[in-house]
C-alpha cells in the first residue's frame, strides 16, 4: 500500500491483478495517493472458477480468460515492474518479463524484485544455471533485488523521469513532423 501510494505521488499509474491481498493493498494505496485525480489504479482480473473477485479499489478493470492475455496486457501497460513475494503465478510472470528484457523485446524498463525471497532465486540461478551456460552473467543483472520500498521508489523515480523525457522528445518531434502545433 505504501509503495503504490508513493509511486502514485510520482504520477505513476498502478497495475495489479486486481485481486485481494497485496494486489488490493496496492490498488488502495494508488487511490489514496491520487489526490489530484491524475493517475489510475488498474486491475487485470483473470477468470478462474475458484479464484477471487476483483477488489474495490480499481478505477479500471479488464477481465481476461487466459494468463497469456493478462500478462500481455501487463507488459503493454507497464514501464516498470515491481514484483513482491508470491507463488507460482508470480514466478511465471516474473520470468516472462525477465525473458522479454533479456532478449531485448522490452528495453529500459526496470525489473525490481522486492523482498528477501528473491535473493535465494538469484543465488540458485548463479549456482545452477550460470555454470552450465544456460544464462549469462548479464542476465543476472537484469533484475534488481531490493529490500526496501524507498529503494524501489528511487529506481522508479529515475526511470520515470527518463521515460517522461523521452516521451516528450518523441511527441515534440512527431508534432513537428506532422505539422501539429
């Protein structure tokens, strides 16, 4: 909740799976932090027979029938990825984002793994995958393991400033090419 609150204060939209627990806390923090009504709290809900109902803190919700379409939507909406401790679904989505960054399909988007849980994953990858050349040392640098909300917010702040500058430059260049004032 605190992380989403702070990111919303930076002008960032918040995108979650739209469910309970950590997702609901993030969407709640996003709504609390959006005093000026400039950001949105998105929920990308997945339809499962035994799963959750969308939480009440969503400004916009999309319903997906497949995990693939939901993950694709996450990728398209997000310019940074913060992953909190989670289970198999969280791990699957994390690996997919990591791979898209690894192969250059996504560029200049931070992948932040927040919390103690992730240190063991990188240790395992370094011990088991790296010696067999299944990954490169650079692949292990793609994700940043961070232990504090403050560090995550700082990484996002720097990334967002860079993204906003690039977007503004592209819009200005595009406007001049199209003759738009």
